[in-house]
């Protein structure tokens, strides 16, 4: 992903988060991973950026500085929304 910043919020014991992590690894995307399980500040940041605290959650900012939030693991949505 060129010139985009991707932040991945997750819980380590969540099977949906593991599916997301596997997907991101398969795509070869570089992401900033944030475990919210014991981090109240991270939960607050997630809430402020996405309007909720559900995971998995990807937040990325593209070259035009437009922020996109993807909540949950849906391969079709991810394939469509994440740049190559």
C-alpha cells in the first residue's frame, strides 16, 4: 500500500481478528497493530476515530488524507476498499 497509513485495532483472542491478521499478511500490507485488550487509551482512540469499539477494525488514510474505517472481517469489502 503506497503512501497510505493503515492502523489495525484488534483483540488477541478474537478469531475474527486472527482472520483479519492472516488476510493482511497475505496481502503483504504493512500496518500499525494496536491491541485494545488492556489499553484504555487505545480503546478511546478507536472510539474517537470509528465511533465504536468493535474489532477487528482497520482505519487508513490515503494520499488525499481521506480516512476510511472498515469494521469487521469481510473479504469482499476488504478487497474492494483496500488499495493494492
